[in-house]
């Protein structure tokens, strides 16, 4: 039983890691997010990815794109109208 639980944890961790790498390549160059601290970006990106994993998403590209959208919605400066 412990091995089964360990495997369940490792699969999402591996998916989060791959999705994080995909998203980070975009995030680290995104001018709308450049004013944020790197540690904040890392933390929030991982949180968004883990939330999507808990909701059942397993496609790394979908995970990355959704996390980027959420990160921009939360941390990008408001646009002037």
C-alpha cells in the first residue's frame, strides 16, 4: 500500500515538473511579469500547476498554459484604458 501511495505522488510531481519547465520558459521572458520577484513567480506558478493537477488535468501543455494565464491574471500590472 505504501508503494502505491508513493507512486501516486510521484506521477503528479513528475507532471508538475515537466509543466513547470514548459511554463517557466515563457514566464521568465514575459515583460508583463518582469516586475515580480523570481521567487514569487516560482511559488505561484507551482501553486497553480498543483491546483490544476488536483482538479484532474494531466496534459503538461494544458497545465503550463493555464498556469501562465492564472499567473498573468494575478501578477501582471493592470492595463491603462
